[in-house]
């Protein structure tokens, strides 16, 4: 308390204490032994990377969807609904494929 003249002086300077000491010098075990400012910076960086990754995945899924649609659009489906074409054997018809199927088949592929 030697930095402050009295209680009122300390009360007036609480904002400076929070900005200078609490946010930038005091580490917190609940934040992985980082200061709140370091934690916020790390969180922001990780969030930016996650958003970038999500955009890349969405683009790949969109491209894959277009490729699958192109492949399946030229295949005639017999009355039973299954193709006899060896390349697309086992794939759903264009009317039945959906995004979750596309995503589950593209995971782990470049």
C-alpha cells in the first residue's frame, strides 16, 4: 500500500492497478499460468486460426460437392436406384447425397 497516500487515493487509482498489475503482471492458474492479457491474445490467435481452418474446410467441401455432382450427373440410374457403373458403385444417387455424407467421406483426404 506504500504507493498510495490513503484509502481514497487507492480507490481512485483502482483502474490503473487493474490495467497495470492485474491484466499484465499477475498470472492466473486457471488461465494456464498466463496473465489475462496474454490469455486474451492467445485466445484471439487460436480463434483466428480456427476460423481460417473452417473457411478452408468449407471451400474443400463445396469443391467436393461440385465434383461429386458433376460425376453423378452423367450417370443414368437404373429403376432400382443403384448405378452399375464401376466408378460410382456404392455412391448414393444425386438426389440422395447430402453434406454430411460428403464430409464423412472427405475427412483425412487432401
